[in-house]
C-alpha cells in the first residue's frame, strides 16, 4: 500500500512543473478577463450609488463567496461606510434604506435567499451577485449584478476549466474590489485617510 502511495505521489510530483502552473495561471486570468467583458458596468455603478446612500451595509454569502464578501465588507468599512457581516454577533438589525450585498452563484442558496427576503421586507435594498438572472435571489433584488461565470456544479467544464465555483468566487472578489476602487477614486480621498480606519487591534 505504501509503495502504491509513493508511486502516486511521484507521478503527481512529475506533473507539478512550471509549465503546468503557468498554464493554470493563463486559464484563471483568461476566465477573469472573460467575466470582465461580460459584466454590465452600469448596474455596478447603480449599486455603488445605493451603497453610498445607505445608513448601513450588510454582506452575506456562504463558503468561499462569503469569504470574498468579507473582504469586500472590509473595503466598504475603509470608505467610512457602516458595514456588517451577517451572522457576526455585533451585526444589528437591517432597516429601511440599508443595503444587503448577497452572493450566491446559483441564486438559490437558502440562507442567502432568506436573508434577502427579510431585508426587502424591512425596506432595505438588495444587491444580488449571481450567475442566474432568473433565480430566487435575483427576484428579490433591487439590483442584479449578473456575473457571467460558471455555476458550482459545472462539472463538464463548459463554462470554466476551474473546479466548482472558483470562477464565480474569484469574480466576486475582483468585481467588489473594482467597485471599491471606483467609489474611492470618486471621493478624492487619499489612501492615508482610508488607512486611519484600518484595524489597529490585530
């Protein structure tokens, strides 16, 4: 058994060479460029306007999508927005005029859809980041931020060569960073001013 495992590891190690890594990088950056070309930038501009007007901004997602939105929440905080991650013990109630940024590739993740429905019932706006324009999440949204990426169970690799929802999750990070950058540069605020809000209890 140990010999069989050693052989498998040796074969795998032989495949892990610079050309294969470079090819993987080419796949990922190429897919990111394809997403960029397919994004409706006007919708993201409208989303930015909603964020700036909001008394508070909340983010929700599960798994890697949720982690990407936690990074977005940090950047929104750096802009001076009152920002909360749903599920954190200090997150307050959502209310009228607030914004919920919700990510689900399929648009059917039950926890995310339910949060979006509650947010709308409370008079908040919902920004839905999804690949599915006709999904339950999209139907609750004030603004649908459609991401032309692969669904998590795109196992045949037609939409993406990457595993599971990687293309969508990477896109959530890149696009929310682009939104942050746009809002930041529109504010004429210097980087050192944003840094004043960076965590100092780490």
